[in-house]
């Protein structure tokens, strides 16, 4: 068997075997106590309500500063949930590896893909089907491979 034949056979074997490998999505890193305690190692993420355990709500990112803050514009908006005129988001959105986790006024949790920077796409939404209590929602939490509101769900 010559070199070309061996290469063609190897390529066909790899392609054929790839058809039997399940398409497994990439999983983000677990949100662990270590990550939550060391948020300065991941300045691009906002893993908990106040960002850090000292509740400073300070992001050390320097892309937005006093020199350019007045020129900021809305990049995109994502339509969520209800249709009421006075609906708003009260809870702090969480950010992990380019995904946003947002809870609307009615307690529905959304995972939004914000990696493109010019459009947001809802990846999934979870309605806990609980009694709705407007103005009583305080947001989501990320933990291990779970994100939760008041119940635990599998993170996509």
C-alpha cells in the first residue's frame, strides 16, 4: 500500500468513527467555592450578586473608563418575558464565560449567549411554575454545574 492509499484509508476511518461519537457540548467550569473566593482571577465574570464576598460591586475591568464612558451606546437588547409597561429587572445579572443569567420580574430564569457582543440569544429559559410574586425576586445563583433560583436545575 502506498502513502496516498494509507492516508486515504486513515482519513476515511477517522471520518467514519466520528459519526459514532456523540455530539457533546462544551461544559463551562464548575462554579466552586474557590472560584467564588477568588473573583479577581476572573475579572470578566460576575459569579454572584455583589461580585465578591466583600460586596463591593466593583469590576476591575479597564475597557470602560472616565474618558470613554459618556460615549457608550446600547449594543443590543433581548426581549424577555411579560408584556407589562412597568416591568423591569431588579436582580443583578450574573455573567460566566460569555453567558448571562437573568431573572425577570416573574421569576423566570434566562441563560443568554452574549459572547458575540453585538447580539444576545436566549439559550434556555426556566419557569419554576411557582406563584408569581411581583417585586419579590432577588435573582439567581450559580453553583457547581447548577444554576438556581429557588429550585435547582441543570445548567446548559
